[in-house]
């Protein structure tokens, strides 16, 4: 592989998002430490506000792009750590119910939600199946799924966004047509 640089960044490093995840891990670690310090003095509702302002805001930035990378596992482990701190659980406790009790989306769910919202907001830029053919099938209101020619395209926002949108229940797709819902 070539060692090409663009704007001071190695191109190969930008493709796998390792640099970004390594950049935000210290910020997330600081948020975990702060949470551990303030935990005895704050209510759970206040801790959730601190979580959203210090932790969730960092992981949400650019999640559409790096959320599917293999390096996101480190971020998810850090998210589980801060949730355990908030709920005073031991280090190896299962976090499934903790996320539910706190009403916080796990990283992968947040990624899927971000992609769904992106597609809904930019639905006019996608092609419907009914625009491709005039046959009135059950799928005619779904977005047209392009055929992938590269593996990288399968992991793109466009391809996976269409797949996620098409899997949404019909009632949610109908709600997405209302501009008041999106604002």
C-alpha cells in the first residue's frame, strides 16, 4: 500500500477510522473519570445529562461514517463502562438492561438511528422502486436498492441507509413524509 498523505493525514488511516477512534478515546476516558467522581453527589437524571453532554456528544460526531468500523468496538466498550459507572454495577455486569433502564441507545443502535434519520431527511435524493418500474408491488414505495459492485459500497451510508429504511415499518415511513416530524 502506498503511504499517500492528503492534508497531512495518511489516506489508508482515514479509510479505517482508526485515527478518529484513537483521538476520541482519551476524551471518553475523561468523561468516565468525571462520571466516577461526581456519581456520589448527583441524581441519576443529572448523571444522564452529564452523559449526554460529555460522552454522547463526542461519539455522535461523524457516527454515520465511523460507526460501522471495526474500531468502534473500543468506543462501545467505553460506553458500557460509563453506563456501569452510572448504575453502580460491577465491571463485568451485563449492560443490556442498564441501557434500557437509562433509556440510552447503545452505539450500534445509535448508528442505525442516525442512518435512518439521514435517509428520511434526504429521501428526495433517493430513487423509489415505483420510479424504476410501474408495477404496483408491495415494495413499490420502498427505496430502490442499488446493486453493489464493491465491498466498500456495501458499507456506505447510501447502500446501508436504503436497506435500513426499507426495513422500517410502513407506519414509520408514512410519518417520515410529514415535515413537522423531522424538525
